[in-house]
C-alpha cells in the first residue's frame, strides 16, 4: 500500500472544504448557505447513483413498473425530483422550491422554513437516459428579500439577483459546476471517496470559440438573425475556418462543453416556439449566471438574459450563450434587424 499517495489524497480540496473556505471570507455568515449547498450536493450524489443503475433497473424490469413487494418503481425524473425536494426541505434552510417537474411552486411549512428559494430542473435531458447520453441537474438559489410570509414574487426575480447557480452532469464522470458569485469552479465525484474534488478551479470560457451548438432541424422556422449567424458559422466570408457543429440535445452537456471549450449554444425562438423552448428560472438563469461568471455572455435576442423579469414560474425564453465575442456577433445581427424595422 502506498501510504504517501494515500496521505496526499487527504490534502484534496473537496466541495465541503471549498464551501467552508468561502464561508470564512464572510465573518457575518451563519453557515445557512453552506448547509443548503451540502444538501444539494447530497441530492446530486443520490441521483448520480440512481442514473448509473438506470439501464440495469430497466433490464430487470423495475423502472415504471410494480415490483414483487407491490411497490411502484419510479421513473428516474420523478425519483430525482423527490430526492431534491426532500433534500432541500430537510435542510431547514428553504422557503420556496420551484421544480420543472411540479406545476405549482412548493411552499415549505413554517417549522422547516429558511431564507432561501431554490429553482431547479431535477433531471434535464431525461429523454436521453436510454441511449446513455449525459444528463444533469440544474439549480439556482435566491434569498428572501426580508422576513415576510413567502410569496411567488420571491422567486419571480431577475437572474441578476441569484446568489448562486450550478449544475451536476451525470456522464462519463459525475461533474458538479458551481458559482457562488465569484467565479466558476468544477468538481468531479471520486466514487471511491464519495466526495466531490475540485478538478476545474476558476473556469474561464475562451473569448472566442470554434464550435456552434443548435438544433438545425428547426432551421426552416428560424428568424433572420439566427439563420444569418449559422450561415456565417458554416460559410465565413472573412477567410476564417468554418465553425464545427456539436449538438447533444441535453442542455447540461452542451453548456458544459461550451463552458470548457468555448463557442456558442443557442436555442432561439422560432415559428413553432415563438417564446423559445427553455425555461427561464431553472434553465436560462442558472446557465447564464455561470456563463457570465466565467467571462462569457448570455442574450435572449432582445436583452441580457439575467435582466429578464419572469412573470410565471415556468416561463420560457430564447437563449444564446457562450464565448463573449461569439455572443457579440449574434447581438450585432439582432441590432441590425431592429434598425431595419
């Protein structure tokens, strides 16, 4: 046994250590935020374990059916939602939860109530489970403005007001990417320790990328600026190389690649979805928050994404996010279109 190597492993920056270090920079902090994050991390570990067994569960006839004990086995997205709702409520630090899986917001009972509102998509891309494509959990955290009885207005805030955001991607490895408002850090789950280890400190997105990511199957319904931008990616007029197209169809995986390699991810509005398809509170806002924290940009086709003020909890919006220079180009095309009108 290599004792030296093992001793070195205890010097790792785990997510718990990282969050506590951050907390120590705020002497006024009571540790509530750290407790909330640790419950989110626990939820991610639980879902990661369930996702890894998904294929087997299906193989031996479990998912969505009734097992021998007469218990109904839950589909993964429903299970993930239950896991996060329970983990968040039991932290005793939340007051309102908004989940993609629940039509109404969940108001936490007064005895378990705290100061934070959490918006989340428990399993984004769950239609990809059966083919082994990366899927993930996306979350954003707001704080109650003051100590009144919680109302929907406490979550219907612009993305600007988010305290923290992140996602956990369940793929070839389990990766958690988090920002608490001062940069973006990536952690990878070490299954032998059951701990998330800091593997991607201070992620910065390249200023310009070589990849564009969009569902080209919708091209016939696109507006002018999107069509022009994609045309420019494929047939650049300035003699530069064309961009590569990469589209997984799982937002967490596409955004993760964009964050690390640069480029642009787009889900524009089109004739079929005039308001876009991605949900503002738990998809557009958290991912835009991370992009801006990493030095990129996020744009809706009309304005900076984080300036949007949602009117409904499941509201949708078009989105263009990624490398600073690439998003600048699409902004210029929309500005030119507006001048024409």
